């Protein structure tokens, strides 16, 4: 049996309503608002967002990157719980990194919760290495962030 097809496309405003229930559940105190996503999508000069969709067009995940000069920052990566462990986060990340290279970035950074081992493992497999820690970055100052970087 083959895995269901996943298509990665540019995010548009219509995707925001579909992702918001997951955003709140998955990111808790760090959840972005619908207005925040609309503002992010409006900044096409520096930001780019992708969504992963299933065969029926259902939302499976989303991710975004900001590129300023020659540096990219991965802003968010989320995969709906029922779609995890299918390589969707990797597909989204690969799409963001390709976009960052196309926009002239030579390096990429991201922050990830120190207690999110699954995400850290993915990022290491994708060539990121830890370069620092931001104390109290998440959850109202209760959880540190691991800062990771890779060359593009």
C-alpha cells in the first residue's frame, strides 16, 4: 500500500481558517493569530509560506520563512497530529530552504523548543547544528529555545 499523496503549495489567505484550530492546539501560548498570519502573507518581499495538502485538499501542515539579505529564518513548521511521521515537515522545510536559496540566502536559522526532540532530530538530519540557546524563549519564559543554523 502506498502512502497518500502530499502536495506542497504556496499558502494563501484561504488556508488560514483551516490551520487556526491546529495552531492553537499545537502551539498553545506560542500560537499565532489569524491576523498575524494575514500580515505575514502580505509581506511577500521578505516572507514565504507553504502548506502541505492531502489528496482531498485537506490541510496536513504549514511552514514559513523570512529572508533578509543573505540570511533566512524558519519562522514556523507545523504538521497536524494525524499526519505526523510521514515526512511532511521535511517536505515543507525543503521547500522553504529552496525558496531561501532562490532569494539569495546563504544560511538559515531557526529556534526550537529544548523539549521538542522530534523536531530537533529532523533539523539535525536536514543539516542544522545547534549554535546556541535562548533562555526562557517559549511558554512565558519557562522553556528554553535551541538555536540552530545551517549553510544553504
